């Protein structure tokens, strides 16, 4: 029928666009991770910033892979998605890497704030001095928290799938998928908690860093002197504000995804898919251009590619 043809064309277009975005994000984050790994092998050590960036890049690579598999199956082969244990495993890994992505991103903003901001508070000074020792343990704590959230998501997915399978029969997966959307409020609540905690960390980091920049500029004007700290403040603010803007839009789409009526609107679902797959690549690209080592490596690779093209 014409309606079936429209749905098929819409699904094909959605899969094509999110595939392009997912592969672009994979290339960007793979570049980030490879450059840091090469530097790690050469220097045999990584600073705290590089550790956070490497974990963030790995989380986003895995998140894009599992999210693409989930979207591909849900759009093209929905009957094969809600099958034990395919659905539970995809939910588990997607939840784990999504939480890891969001929390590590927020922690990167907090790290910038602690390293660059200037406050005379004793606790803040202690954090600034002990940051390099604390970072690995905090990253481990974030990963364990993400693992706990993913276990809860797996348990909910397994419970709901078993419940709906018993109610509708073993072969009727269309009814199962419909009921699962209605009963997944707890999963959305967990994702909401993850978004709110990470979003709050980003907001506080931006506010503290902005206040520190304002105080530093006032001190410079009184003493009539220049400082490199202002440039560091501004670079960190650009990174945090860009993440803040992307995070705000991401949070809006999360709210839209919780509204049942928006799930029936194809254009809203399409926008949600487009932005969610663009977020890991766009933010990582901003981080690459704000990091001198990554930016210079990208410029060298680009110049080499241009030379080879010209030689041909």
C-alpha cells in the first residue's frame, strides 16, 4: 500500500542519515583515541587530560556502534530486536556506554574548572594539587556507576520482555514492542537522572570558571599586567560552553522522547535520531580543535593528504 511505501522510505532515509553520522563520529573519535595511544606509547605516560579524553573517545566509539545496531534493528528489523537475549544485551551495552559518555564528558568540564580556575578555598586548592592522583579513581568510580545503571536497565528490559511475551504469546513481537514503550518509564527516569547529574556538573563548572575569569581580569586591571591564565580561562570556557549548548539541546530532545505523543510524529523522532548521533562526533571535534596536540596532528594529516592529491 502507499502507506507502507512511505514508512519504508522514511525508515530507509533515517537509517542512511544516522549511518553517515555514526560513521563520521566513529572516525573522529577513532582519530582522537589513536593519537593519544601513539603519544602514550612514545612517552610511556599520559597526563590526566589525555586519560579523560581517551576514555571519552573509547566510550563514544562503543556507544555509536551499539546505538547504530539498536536503531538499525528497531527500524529495519523490529521483529528480530525484541528477542531474548538480543534486546537485553543491546540495552545493557547502550546504557553503559551512554552513561559513561555523559558522565566522563561532564567530568572533563569539572577537570577544566579545577585545573584552570583560581580560588583560595583550601578544599579547592587540595583538589588542584591532588587532581592527577584522584582522576584515575574518579574515572573508575564513574565506570562502576555506569555499570550499575546498565545492570538495572538490563534487568528492566529482561523483566518487561518476559512479561509482555507471556501476555501476548511467543510470536507476536509487534505487541511486545508497543507495550515495552509504555512500561519503560523507569529506564527513562534513570536516563533522566544521568542527564541531570552530568548537566548540573557542567553548569557549576561553567559558573565557577566564569567567576574565576572575572576575578582574574579584575586583578589584572588593578595590577596593570597581562597573564597567560586569561587565555587558558577563555579556551576552557569555549569548550565548556560548547558542551553546555550541546547538552541543553540534548536534554530538550530527551524530554521530547519522554512525551508519548511525540513518538507518533515521524519528524520529531527523526530530529531526535539526527541530533543524538551528531552529538558524540561534534563535541569530540570541538575537543580536538581545542587541544593543540590533536589539532596539530590533524593539520599535518590534512596537509599530507593534500600533497598526495596534488602529486596525482
